[in-house]
């Protein structure tokens, strides 16, 4: 019985206070920890998902850019092709124009006569065969018959009397709508020289294509070598 | 009697203490669970922003697309029109040249032809 009632009460009060204080401190500790873990967990989840989202949208945005570049490239190509096609069309038109004008030329008797004579001579010189057949348009047969003798003389003169026989094909003819000229055959038709106006046009047109292109389209800026 | 009252008071205090600590723990667990919901909310918001941004770019690109096509076509037409004027200017000269060349026939003997 050393302690008085008052002392006991006091001590008990103190102990109760202590218990309450401890509890309060523990609660504070728990709440602090709770906040901390809340933040950590939230941060973790957010940043984890953020990375995925950023990756996803970055890729999609790159796709848009890619599409834009592809479209640009396609447009440039299509444009280039259109222009090239147009150029080619003009070249072909020119060739057709030339053919038409040459057809008309065939109607000018004097000019056409000279041309035909030269074509026959050229053909004979090329072939250098003993037996030659000439095929021409139906309407040109008479003219060709007229020109052959002189041509043969010329041939014999230049080649110093080489024997030659020239026939005119009266069974097969060049089409009536062709621009004129002749075809020469030798060795029973095995050797053929195509000296028609169309054939000459094709040959010459191809040979001067570079000149045509330059006149129509200008000098090519991309060309490096000119010799 | 005094002692039992004192002890029961202590026991009561102890019990109360346990209760509030237990409640604190429960609140803590709830808080941590809340983290998931709040995180989800924030992420949705972020995603929404990026989606808006992306859609904006997509729209812009659509607009550009039509514009690009129009410009390209216009440019092409200009170039093709230029071709026509070039053709018309040079046509006659070129035709003249072609016809001259076609009609200029030089029958020649072959340089290797043997002459008896």
C-alpha cells in the first residue's frame, strides 16, 4: 500500500495517455506510409502505360508522314510519266504529218519521177544481182517501166558492164495508199530491198530523232556527255 | 475496486488504440487501391490528348492530300501546254528537214565493188 489513490489514478492516467499517444503516432506512421505507397503505385502505373501510349502514337504519326511522302513521290512519278507520254505523242504526230506530206509529194510528177529513178538506181547498186524484180504501186507501173532502161544504163556504166535483168512484178503491188517508192527482190524473192518512201521515212526519222527531240523539247539538262 | 476500474480503463484504452490503428490500416489499403483508379484516370486523360493530337494531324494530312494532287496536276498541265507551243513553233522547220532528207537520194556503188 505505498501508493495513494490519487497516485494510482495519476499513474493509470499516464498509462492511458501513453497508450493513446502511441496509437496516434502509429496511425500517423501508417497514414504517411499509405500516402507514400499510393504515390509510388500511381506513378508506376502511369509511367508504365504512358510509355506504351507514346510508342503507339509516335508510330502512328510516323505513318502519316510516310503516307505523305509516298503520295508526293507517286504524284511526281505520275506527272513525269504524263509529260513523257505527251512528248512521245508529239513525236509520233510529227512522223505522221511527214508521211502525209510525202504522200502528197508523190503526186508531183516531176519530183516523184526523179525520186523514183534514184530509188531504183540505189536499189540496183545495193543488190548487185543479175536478176532483179521490182514491185511498186499499181499506178506507178508505167512510170517505173519508163525509168528502168535509163537506170540499167547507169548501172552498167558505173559498174563497167555488169550483166543485169530487171523485171517488174505485175502480179503483186505495193498498197495503193502507201506513199510510193519501190521494193526490189532478187534470188527468187529471198533477198529483199525495201526502198519505199515509208521505209526511208522510218529510217531517216529514227536517225534524226536526237535533233527532233532537241528542237521540240529543248536541250536535255540532265545529259552529261555530248560526243 | 479501484484497481479493477483502473485496469478496465486501461484495457478500454488499449482496445480503442487497436481499433484506431486497425482503421488506419484499412484506410491505407483503400488508399493504395485508389492509386489504381486514379492512375487509370490520368492515363485515360493522357491517351485522350494524344488521340486528339493524332486526329488533328490526320485531318491536316487529308487536306494536304487534295491540295498536293491539285498542284501536281496543274504543274503537269502547264508542262504539257508548253510542249504544244514548242511543237507548233518548230513543226514546219522539222517537216521541211525530214522531207528534204527523204528525197535526197544518192545512189552509190559499194566502195568495195570490183570493177572489171
